[in-house]
C-alpha cells in the first residue's frame, strides 16, 4: 500500500510539470511573435525614413546615388538599433540582477 500512495503523490507533480511546460511553450511562442512584429516594424520604419531622405523625387527607377544613399541609411539605422538594443538589454539585465540581489537580502 505505501507504493500506491507514493505513486499517487507524484501524479500532481507530473501534472504540474506538464502545465508548466505548456505555459513556457506558450510564453516562448508569444516572445517569438513579439520579436517578429518588432523586426517588421523596425524594417518598415527604416525603409520609410530612408526612402523619404534618399529619394526626394521618386521616378520609375532608382538612380545609383539613390541606391547608395538607401544602403548607407539602412546600414546606419540598423547599427543604431543594434547599439540601442544592446544597451537596453544590458540595462534590463543589470536591473534584474539588482532586484534578485535585493530580494535575496530581504
């Protein structure tokens, strides 16, 4: 009989683990979707801003100087985004560590 009770006591743990795994899978999927939306928005904004700057008089085709300007502009835009993103990620990481340390000290 002790084995019977022991087995049944693990069932809730197993169910909880399954629930946690599903929850984590959903959260991961949501994070991926948010990242995709953010990338799409970044590309749209960069394209809009760079096109307005580099192609003042749109025609039937881009000139070589228009193309060069667009390439440089988009490169700078992406570089700036990378710098800001890394800085923001580092800040969030620092603040998260500080919160964990403060919580551990309580």
